[in-house]
C-alpha cells in the first residue's frame, strides 16, 4: 500500500486471494476484522496453506499500519532497501506470524513430497517465503535472510510458471524480484544466492503490468506495487489511474487518498492535491466508513507538508502546529516529521531559536528515527532550500 511511503516496501509481497473472505477488510485497513475472517477460514479448512499465509500477512500488516510504516516511503534514498529502522511488533503477534508461516510451509512441503509438480503447493510455498522475507526485512532487519527468502520465493514461482505458463499470478514475485535486484548496489548482486538473477528494473515493471492486467489472485497487489514503483521512479502520472481504481474498489482506505496527494504534488498540481485533502476532511466530518478512525492530524500533516514544499510557509506552520499540539494522535513517524518540518520552516523564516526547539523535539521524541537524524544535522547548520 504501501509508503507504501506506502502501503509497502518492495519486499512486501502481498499475495492476496481476492475472493477470500477477509480481503475486503484487509485492503480497507480493517486488519482486526481481516484477522478474524482468516482465523475462521483456518477453522473451516486447516489443511489449506493459503489460509495460514493470509493470517500471517494480516498480522504483519496490522503491525506495519500501527507503526505508520504503510504510509512511510520505505523505498527511498540512495540505499532504499537498507536504510529504515525496524518495526517492533508484540511478542504475541510475532508468535502468531511465525506459527502461521511454519504451518503453511509444512502443508505445502507435505503436498510436494507426494507430488513435486503440484503448482498450487509450489505457489503457496513461494508466498510463505515471500512473507517471511518481508518479515525478515521489516521486523528483524536481517538483510541477507530477507533477500534469501525473496530469492527462494522467486525460484519456486519460476517453477510454477515453467509447469503452467498461464499461471500469471506467480509472475508477481518474479516482477518484484527483478525490480528489487535491479535496484540493488552492484556489489550486492554478487551474492552467491543471487547467481543467475541479474535483476531488470524495467523488466520488473513490465511483469507487474502484466499481472495487473491479466492476473486473477494478485491483480490488486500488482496495482499497489506499480503505484509504489511509479512514485519511486518519479512517474506520478502513471500512478494516478491506478490509485483512482484502487480508491473505487476500497473506498474506506484513506491511505490511498493520502498517496494521491503526493502524486499530484509531484506533478506540480497543488490545487488538485489540496482538493483531495478537502474531500478527506468532508468524509471525516460526515463519518464516512473508514474515515472515523482517521485522525484529523493526518490530514493536517499532509497539508502542512504539501504547503511546505510549495513555500506557503505560514499556512504550513498553522497545519503542522495542529499536529504537534496533539502528537499522540498520530504514529511516531508522522509526529516526528511534523516537528522536523516545523524546524525547517522556522529556519526558512530566519527564526532560529524556534527552529532549534522544533528539531530538539524531533530528536527527543524518537532519537533513532530518520527525522531525528536529519534534525541533528540542522542543529549545527540551518536548513536551506537546496
């Protein structure tokens, strides 16, 4: 949805099954309800590996959502796959995730033992490896393990398409893997388990387009991942139609509209971006489904951040102050970035003492965050547009 910053990092392989009960909740950010549905599915059919994968996926994404990671641009910077702080999840959730993945793998491997060419089992096993790679990347911050799991998922899904070229959904992992490996620094591509996988950024994009167009199980996931890629590649105009389609399908997912704001901003369409935020405010005021849980401070931050980049500094301050006045209403990432932005604006207005105070708030609130690291830099040298 990724982040997402989105919805998700590119290791966040989202192998959903669109017809499964629970995925309407999942794509609308209703993770507690999704988890309940997937547990019911396991009770009805405990020998189905996909049901266990779905539960693991919903547990992980709930914790990503609560940490603000789905809205965070996990894919950014010069070393995009290596630079973000890990997500902390409750021990109970870690146990639930690990148990679901282990059970899924056990079921799939048992089927493959008796039928090595079972494409359904190969696909499910690849999904489990992809989800575990996601967990290793986002939670454990175990880079090598994450990439190994992603590569194993790729190998398994390659086997699926070798056996059944019409299994388009198995190409989602292939497309993501090609893009990820093609985006890694050259020295990472020399790792032994990546031998034979050179990566292909544009080829990965083409594969994701194929799944978005012709897939059955993973069409929505391909659209989400394409939107993430297009933002990273500064191809906002191509992301907007995808986001419009996703908003139509999942109207309770407010993150999709927040992402639309960013796309319009990247295109220089300030008024269109502001209009999306105005729509979100009206939806919240009318208590539209999904918007009751949206903190107003999320909208204020998005507007303040937008106005900051357009150099409308006074209204940007007004919006960002509304966030910092109630920082507990938003996730830590949003709160600390609000303080950082305030500091930068005060620097641009030559109000140095106020800038320094805002930077210290970002540092004290989350010392290990990206906002804190950037704030420390501006304590010694005032922020300037550059």
